[in-house]
C-alpha cells in the first residue's frame, strides 16, 4: 500500500480507500494490485449500475432505438450523454488509457478473488436532474451553451490541466470551469456525492472492503463515513417548478383567449388573421430550428405543421414530431453509433452523425417552437390592443 490508500475502521469493518487518478494507467494498475493483495469481501467502485452496464456492454449503442428515446422524452439526456462519452474518450486518449480503466481493472480483480462488486455512486441522471431542477431558466440556457461548446474546445491541455483532470471524474472535469458561474454545481456534483459514496461504502457487505474512488472524493468520504446520513433524500429528483407548469399552460390559454376576444370584439376576418399569425410565427421558428439542425425537408415541414398545435398544448412538443420524422428518414445505423467518438471530436461532427443530427432536430425544433410561441403571443397582443 502507498500514500493513495487510506485504511479506515468503521465499526467492525476495515475499509481500504484508494484515491485514483481517473485517467492514469498507474492508478488502474494500482487498483488491480491492491484488490489482489487485500482479497476483500466487497469491492466498491465509483460507478452506478447504469455505468457498469455501459462498461460491460460497450456495443450498447448498436441496439439503441432512437425512436423509443424520443417517445420517452429522453433525447436531451441522450444528447448530453453522447457528448460526455466523446469527451471522456478524447481526454483518456491523451493519457493512453481507456476511459474508466481503473474501474474496469477493479471489477476484473474482484472477480478473480471472488469479491462482490458494489456500485456506490449515485445515478448520473439523478445528479443531472438535481442540478437542472435547481437552475433558473436563463441559467439553464447558459449551462447548455457552455457545456456543449466546452466539449468541442480543441485548445491543447497544459500540464497543469492534465494534473487537475487526474483528481476529478470526467463529469466534474467537464463542468469544473462552470463552477465559477454556477456555485451550486459543487453541491450536487461533489458534496452530495461524497456523502452518498461514504454511506454506500459503509453499507457494503463483508468485514473487509476496498473502495476505489476518484482522489477528489477521498477527503469528503473520510469526513462523512463515520457519520450517519439517509441517502434516500439524495436520490430524490425535485419536482419541476409549479410556476413553470402554470406558465406552460397560462401562455397557450392566454393566446387562445386573445384570439377569441378578437373574434368577439372585432371581426371573423381579424380573428382568422390572428390564427394565421400564430401558425406563421410558431411554424416558421420551429422550421428554422430544424433547418439549423440540418434536418431533412420533410422534418422541416413536420416542424412547421406541428408547432402551432404544440403551442396551444404544452403536453406536446414540435421537436418530438420533427425528430421522429428525421429518425424515420435518416435511420441511424450501427456505424453512426460506432463513429460517435470520432464525429464528436469537432462541433461539425454533431451535424455529420445521423444519431446526433436527430437529437439536434428534436432540441432545436423545440427551441424554435418556444420562440415562435412567445413571439406570436406578443404580436397577437399588440393587434388586440389596437382593437380596444
């Protein structure tokens, strides 16, 4: 054992906490050797079950049904995941090591010595959603912009940057600069996970445990492991803001109300003119969003037709219809999934790869539809005001 290993005694358990550098071959070897030397009852790794499945099934993209993803309203989450996966691979290649190699080695060593493999990290989706639900609307837009374009920054990393990456997991490193603009990120990205990891490690079966985590988490784990927390509260995804739900329904109701008032207090022709404004603004902006995503002409037309209807029904989204059309036409193939990492090494690759093109169509068509709804509402209000 060396300075990267901390021995902790918690009740009747002896825990060997290994702080690793996530993109270091030395750490990957060290994890493997430590487990073979200690021969623990359980090996705790800084992954959740979904990420273990991703590692064990690296060809999972081949079986990904993009149409199902869109129907389940998970397109934005999948887009973030594929971008993050590409970022992980690109950084790891600079170190000559496979992403998550220390976790892969830990699982291999655990199987060799007959130890149980215990995933102790919180679901990455829960972490994302806890961050997302706590941010205000414009902060969300700012976060999406900064995260997306930070992944395509081809500036060469300095030695200092590489050293910092060694103590962070990939999600933390990708968002580290954003912590200056969003101080609350650290709460959900690091602090909560330190508590979560410490409690899951402490609850692992057996009297001898090896825990393999990123070095950045070791101070927090050492602090919290002898305290008792109910981690269930950190698995809860906060409900969407009730104010946003109210606004989501209030806007279409207001637009419909203004159109009805136009029919009542002006004329039928003026009322139909208001409806044409709604169709023109919503359809045009959603179609422009689809066009910017590089969507097929039929996807653009679908966005144009769907947007006016989704504008008055917040349960629906124009991007879903445009995305389903795009997926049916483009039909992402196995090779598109296999090329994800290569294509996402540049911003241009987002539009080149059929899978990410579909996801972009969903996202940008929805954004365009939202802009069109607000714009049409303002214009309809101005015309209605002139009547009175």
